C-alpha cells in the first residue's frame, strides 16, 4: 500500500505544485480561471500558498507521516472550496467531477498515509 501512497502523493504534489507556480508566475490559464470563477486576481493568487504547502507536505509526508496526512486533509478542504466556487458560478459538470475526483484522491492519499505510518 505504501507504493500507492507514493504514487498518489507524487501525482498530487505535481498537480498542486504546478498550480502554485502558475499562480505565482501569472500564467494566462490561471488568470482566465480566476476571471471565470469571478475571483479578483489579487485574492486568487493567494491560493498558491496552500497549494505549494500541500505539494511540499505530500512529499515530506512520505518520510514524516503526520505531514502527509495533514497535507491530504488540507487538500480536501482546498478542493471543497474549489467545488463551492464552481457550483456558485454554475460551472459545467465535467469541471465539477474533475475537482471532486481530485478531492477524493486527496482523501485517499491522506488515509493511505495514515494506514502506512
């Protein structure tokens, strides 16, 4: 089960690390997403902090299990917020399912890390 934990942690760290870099470098796709979600760029950009922290926490959590569990929990909360904003603007179902799937993967990763401690 630890192999699954490593794979999921690496995958999520890559996804959220890339998202954090995109926000910090003001990538066009991130600016467009902030506009679509009707969030001011100055506020949307702040999401890079928990995304980056989660990426580091997931990777560090492979050695220090409480950090991995905390990162998984934090990502579930972060993705809950993302889903709330998508619902608020009545975004299309594929985007809702995508965010929900990532939220489930984050929860599974946190649980797996707790089990493999």
